[in-house]
């Protein structure tokens, strides 16, 4: 019986040595996780900044389109008839 218990204990011991993480390994893994988290925060900040730039650019383009449409309407409805010129858009 003692031999069976000793054999099971040895199997358990072998398994734990093979699969358990040491304090040093855990500390290294923890440090790597912190580095990855820092990188993810930096990446998120960059993505947020790019999204804001894209939104601002889209709004500016929308304003320019409205202005160009007003100018074209003014040219076709007011200026071209007074000058006797045909203005096609």
C-alpha cells in the first residue's frame, strides 16, 4: 500500500514540476502582461486620435461641399444669366 501511495505521490510530484509555474516564471509573465497592456493602451490612444482626425476631416469636407454647391447654384442661377453665358454643372 505504501508503495502505491509513494508511486502516486511521485506521479503527482512529476506532474507539478512539469506543469506548475515558478515564482520567477510568474513574475516574468506578469511583467510581460504589463508591457502588453501598456502597448494596448498606446494603441488605443492612437486609434482614438485617428478616429477624431477622420471625423474632423469628414466634417470639414461636408462644409466645403455645401459651400461649393452654393457657389455653383449662384453661378447657374444669378451670374450666368446676367452674363448671357450657359453654365453647366
